[in-house]
């Protein structure tokens, strides 16, 4: 009995060391077959330790911006919509955007707990860490635990480089897409034998949820579905049976979007929803010159991971190489389908690229060296330690909100070009569904919604807003002079400048003016 216990302890210790070190010579099943309980326990502790590591790293990399109310214009808008939904606002009807309903529902759930910025920022940290964990599990299937952990850390390190500061849409749906990929890989062997279990359907649900957060994730979901269908089709089942299964997968994946569409259709808003999801994306013109510049910057930003992918190719098995190539191609198709090439649009590509680096990370010394280089590059220009920035941002928003409260005279607030959070901070209603300021201030957004941009500006000004917020100098180019001119004219004729505040975000710093006392006969 003593010898048997010692053997089991030795098996446990040996495999735990192998799991942590990721050594290529370790055989994870060699002794665990004789001690399955201990093997499962060791693997469970390894996953738990990895999850804790990713959560701590994700928190440290984002700590300096916790509580910052103006990290980025996009997520500030999403949070504002989430808050407004609790007061009865309906996306696309009362507040318009081209993002799918699921993204706003995420913020609706979070703001139901707290409307403080820290709430969505903490949730986004958990999602980022969860995505890193899934990346590590996918990579570990092919190249061991060490490589998997390094891949997950690489993803977290590069989020700031790709402007994934907190609550950008890919931060949320990357977790669903990565989870779908892991589930498909886990059930691939069973599918090849003609056995269909819950994991394939769960993967389709995950993909369907991702599509309701951002339409471009459709391409990645299609690839994962095609991969699963290809594996199933090689199995022993009959063609009719396989066709029924694949049709079932497609239906399950489409259900979240179909449910949203049905909800808007039954409410009589189906046309508005459809225009926001499809028409607005097709009608928005492309600013080619600036898009090409951003595309070049994006390529440079992704270059280290592209290099790691190329260096890892010789170590990849054929199935791994094919799966990752298809995933990368699908993510790239999602990127070019909306060719504006803002840096955070690269976040979906970062997931398969992080997994694809596993082969090089698995090297005994090359892995540590590569991770060290990524750390050095990521920390070179990081704002992770700039705690003073968040303080200045909070002070700026407080000053703007105070100016509005003191000089709006109970009349409507019109934020033409400034922080959209001011509506919630001051308790004012949205005066137009075009709340997201680029929809009013940028020429490329002119009339892409179901509403006339100039018509909405004229309607709002006819309501005689008591305070108008706009930037001292236009910064959202190309400028929509058609709407800016009447807003400036209204402010100059009817209001007085009551505050001028330097307002920082993590990408730029703008001087925002508050024009108030607009109904006092100035």
C-alpha cells in the first residue's frame, strides 16, 4: 500500500510538473491512466491557477483606468445606451446605432447592477481574462500548458496596443467566438466518429451570441460551422442524417438574431432594425486615405504576432495549420468587410494569432524570449501606470456636468460634439436618437440612419435647448459642416460660453465648450 501510494504521488507530481513546464517530452496520460482522479485534480488546479493568473494580469494592465468615465467614445456611448434602456429607451428607435442589439444588452445587464464606469470596466476585465484562458486551452491542446499560458498572456499584453482598453465590442464577443472554437475542437473526434454531443450545439449558440454583439463575427462563425460540418461529413452516418444535423446547427446559431428580429418586427420596428443592421453599413462611405493609413498602422501593430505565427508554422500538425489558417482568414474577412481599419477592429484577429504563436512559445528557451520581447514592447508606451490620467478625466467630466446643471435652466441639453455621458450625469433625456456624436459631427455619417442628420439638428434646435456642448475645434473628421454651422450659429446667437474644459480620453485630449443660459435673451 505504501509503494502504491508513493507511485500515485509520483504520478501526480510528475504530471503536474509536466503540465506547468509544458515540456515536450512529458506524456500527460502516461501515469494518469493509473491514477485518473489525481490526474483530473492536477489538471483542474492548473486551469484554476491559469485563470487566476490571467485575471490578475488583466487587472494590472487596466488598473490605472478603473473608474475613468471617458476612456473611449465608443464604450462611453454603449454604457449611456445601457443606462437609457433602464428608463425605457429602445435601441434603434430612441437611440440609434449600427451595432447589434446584443452589445447594448450586455451594457444593460451591467448598468442594472451599477451605472458607475467601474462596473462595465470590471466586467470587461473578466471577459478579457476569460478569453485569454480559452486561448490558452486551445493552444495547450497542441503545444502544452506552458505555450498555452504564454499565448493567453500575449493576448492580454496586446489589448492596449490594439486599443482594447475596456469595453470595445470585440472584448465581449471574442470570448464567445474563442469558446465556440474550443468546443468544436473538443468534440471534433466524436464528430468524426458520427457522434454528435451537446458541445457542437453549445458552440453554435456561442457563435450566435457573438453575432448579436457584432455582425462581422459572422465570418468566424461560418468558418467554425464549416469546419464542424467537414469533420462530421467524413463520419459513418448517412448523408440525410448529416444534413439534418448541420441544418440544426445553423438554426441554433441563427436563433439569437432571429429572436431579436422577431421582437422588433412584432413591435412594428422591423424596418428600422433591418436598416441599422444592414443598410447603414452599406451606405456609409469609406474615407479611403485615412483608412489606408490606419490599415498600415494596424499591420505594424500586429507584426510581432504575425512573425510568431510564421515561425510556428514548422511545428504545426496539418489539422492545426488548416484550422488556424481558416480561422485567421475568416477574421480577416470580417475586418475587410468594414474597411475603416480602426485599430480595435484588429482585436478579433488577435485571438487566432495568439493561438497560432503557440508553436514558438513551446520552445524551451524561444518561448520565454518571445514573451519577454512582447512584454518589453507592450510596456514601452503603456498607460497602465498613468493613474493621474483617470483623475483628470473624472475632474473634466465633473466640471462639464456642473456647468450644464448650473446653466441649462431646466431646458433640454444638446451634446453635439462632446462626452455623451453628460446626458446621464446631468439627468437629461436624449434629444435625438442620433446621440452618438459622430453621427451628427462626421460627414461620412450623414444620413446613414433612417433619419435626416440635418433634419434632426434643426428639430433639436427648434426645441430651444438650454445648453449646447461642442468641441472648441472640430476633431471628428471629415467634418459635417452642414450640421456644425447651424449649431454654432445657435450657440453664438442665443447662449453664452459658461465653461471651456480640457477633456482627456485615452486616445486624445480635446477642449470642450459648454454654451449655457440659452433662453435668457442673450
